[in-house]
């Protein structure tokens, strides 16, 4: 993949667009963007592992030079990545503002701060030579995985969406701590002045009790104090369950929302659906199921019953016909002729590389074209157009269907 064409330099806007796609696009496993992500993740893992091992004196004495080299390499890689993101983000934000505004938006964004903290503190410590501090900062690059982990991003989005409810939980917890601490202070201050003689000391007991930790370093001695502790322990279960329930529910909703957006984006890449309204696309989305096949995996075999229609949203498949092999890529679809004429597959379909598909089952296919005349017209028009093109599965399927009809 050539990033810098001949005769062009860093001022080429096309170069910035291509580099932005490389850095920000969610790629398939075979793409350059995927290889870039794999490199960054490998550097993160290597850097964190080196920091952990460097804290062991025996290993640091033996492999200290190697650990330092890994740290320096990581700082360079993360710094170059940060500079590239800072340069390419101009013109690629939803605000459509100036380049300076776009870059300032990235600098002060959560991911921008994480990208900066992944290398800047370590670079400063390398210059000052404080090795112990460097080891303590080794965990910072780990947070860069948030950018490459959909699950972590969904969790953070869920927490952000429910931030008001979670703040309310903190307020309730604070009130419970103050209440139980004040009660136990009033009951136990004369019995245990060294442990519960002040409200701040009693608050420590309330926090560990409500948190169901119960270290045992501070326990009530009086019967009334033990009764208060019982209520505190029971209340602690609610204090833990309430935010957990809020976050888990929000996380589940966020995953559903992300899947909806992903499926919508996959549909948008299929030209067949480009003319449909939002309501019609939402209707179709309920019928489609996503499927990913790995390189070399066989999707359907010649002679199989036609049970589905397939839409390629990203990737490439090869169709082995009796007379030739053809390839289909992003945005194309196949299998509609076999469904329309109720024939068997006339070719074997194999993934040339990792491929994302949307699958429409036969029953849903017939129901869909029955209630969407516009979509049915597009499917039939596409099918007729393919009859003149021998480089497609459709012609062989139709010929087989006609032959089977004549035999009957």
C-alpha cells in the first residue's frame, strides 16, 4: 500500500485522507489498517510487560538495557501515532470547523488525552532518569486499548450515559456512610475511643461495612452497635447492587445500540438499499443477520438448496462455476436468482479473505419483496441485467432452473 505517491508530499490532502482512514477506520483482518492496529496493540502489550518485569530487581539488573530500549521504542511509536492523528483529524470531524478547532478538539478529547499520556510522562521521566517513576507510569499505555476495544468503549459510553444516576448513587452512599457513622460514633465513642472516638474514624468503619469488605479492624462491641452494624451490612448489599444494575442495563442497551449502528452502516454499503427510506431500512434490519466468514471458508457448495440471499458489506468471495471462477466484492449481492426460481446452487462460494455478510433467509426474502414493490423491482431488474453477464452466479442458476422446469 503506497501512502505517498510520487511527486506528492505531506501537504497532499489525499495523503491526509488516506492516513486518517488508516488510523481511524474499522478495518477487516486483511487490511493495512488492521495490521497497523496489530502493531500498536503489540507495542502496548510489550511496553506494559517490560514495565512490570522491570520492577523485579533481578530481572531489571539482567535485562535493564532491553527494558529501556522497549520503553524508548514505545515512546517513539506512540508519539508518532499521536502526531499523525493530530495532523489527519483536521477536516474529519462532525463540527466542520477550522483545522485548528478540529485539532484542539482532538487534543482535549478523552481519547486524545489518553494518547498523549501514553508517551509524554514516560518521555519526561526518561529525560529526568527517575526509573522508579517510569515503572509506575507503565500502566498508562494500557488505556490506549480503549480505542481498539469495542467492549471497553461501550462500557465507557454506558457509564457516561448513566452518569447522573451514578452520581445519585454516590450521594446516597455518602448519606448512608454519614448516617451509620454518626450512629455508631454516638453509641461506641466511650467504649472504643481509640477506634470510634471521632466521626471520621467511624466513617472508615461505615465505608468498609457498606462495601461488604469488613476488614475486622474496627467492630462494634455494644449490642446496640451490633444491631446498627447489621442494618449497615444489609444496606451495603443495596449500595453495591444499585450501581451494578444501572451499569449492566446501560451496557446491554449500548451494545444493542452499537449493533444497530453497525448493521445500519453495513446496509448503507449495499447499493440495493440506497434508495430506501429510513423506515424501510429499519424494517429490513429486523430480517437480516450478520455473518463473518474467514479466508478460505466455504459459504455454500454447488448443489446445496438455495436457502438465503447474501450481501457483501466488506470483503471478497470467489464463486466456482462449472465453466469459470468469478469474484464479487464490497456492495454486491448474490443468491437472489436461486431464490426467485427456487433452484439449487450452481457454484461453490468461498471467501477470498475475511468477509462480512448480511444474510437474508429465503422465507424472509419472499415476504420482503412481496410487501416492498420498489425493492422487488430492483431485485428483478438486477437479475435480468445479470443474464447478459456470464461472470456471475445468476446466469448459471437461472439456466439450471429452466432445465429443471423443463424436466418436470
